[in-house]
């Protein structure tokens, strides 16, 4: 775990920098990369393939398959049962549930029947 700040692409930038730092280090034998669901890393990963460092990277399979752009680059792929969720998180549904809970909480305040937001 690490704090990357609040900027939109901060996590991606940090992950790409960590890849750069560790994949190119002679002390690193293997980097297990858990971003196989995100084609946004294809450019960075293809760079390491072009440098001949593809044997140092193993892409961990998340969801049910690796993204098309990453499949085109010949990296080893490893699936570990239960490591990642099998489906993407539906953020829209989560936000709707939160809005509903807040709305119910606010309405209950009008009737004097306040309950926890959890």
C-alpha cells in the first residue's frame, strides 16, 4: 500500500515508475504485474519487451482475461485463483446505494427517526 495523492492519473504514474525502477534493476529477478485488465499499461510494458526484459515480467490475470493490447506482447501470464475479484466493481451501483442511504438518512431526520448511514 502506498499513498499516491489525489490526482486522477497519480496511481498509474506511480505504477509505471515502480515498473521502471524494478524491471530495469539487475537485482530484480521477476516483477509480478497485477494490471493485466488495463490496456493503459501496454505502452510501458512493450518498452520492456523491446529492451529484451520480457522474461522479468509476469502478468497476473485479473477478471477472466488479459486485455487485448497486453496479449499481443509475449509476456508470461499467471492466474492465481481468488487473488483478484472475478468481475469488475460496478461503481454506478455503489454510488446509487450510497445516495439512497444518504437520502433515507436525511429523510429520517425529518421524522426524528435517525439511523446510522452504514
